[in-house]
């Protein structure tokens, strides 16, 4: 099962996950449809080798194994899959050092997207 980056990554774009991905399967959207594709990172499910290295590196707790994606974020699985079909509109994200969020910022981000941060 591939891993999925959910909307919890929106506008956060921490690239710790990029730095540990052994197959460079994490992309950013560079196409014109900014309404459909949020400013976040995406995993190409056909390239993901299911190593799980990315998940603990995400300080925003935005990465889930496909079967474990919260129902609230079910659409994000299909959005990640579109990397395959629209590959010319995505490019591999390069690592950039960023300041990590505080636990309070992570909890607030989860609340913003309707996810109970204590679950």
C-alpha cells in the first residue's frame, strides 16, 4: 500500500519527508489548477515502495498509509493518485530546511481541517 499526503500538509510543505524518501516519489504541483490541487506535497503511488520512511518525518502528521487515511481526507488519496495521470504538472520536490511547527500549531492545523487533534 502506498502512503498518502493529506491536506494537513496544505501551505506547510515541510520537506523532511523528501529528505528520507529513497525513491524520490514526493512531488509538488506546478500546474495551472490551483483550485483542485492545494499548495501541498503529493506522493506518486506507483513509485512509492511502501517503506514508510516519510511518515515519522512529517512534523504536521499529514502522511498516512493508504488504508489508514482518515475518512475526512478520503479525497486526498485520489488527489495523490493524479500525480500518475498528470505527471507533466508535477515535479519532484527538493529538500529545503524549514522551521518545524510547535505541537500547538499541529493541533490547530488538525482542527482547521476538521480532524480531532486528540484522536
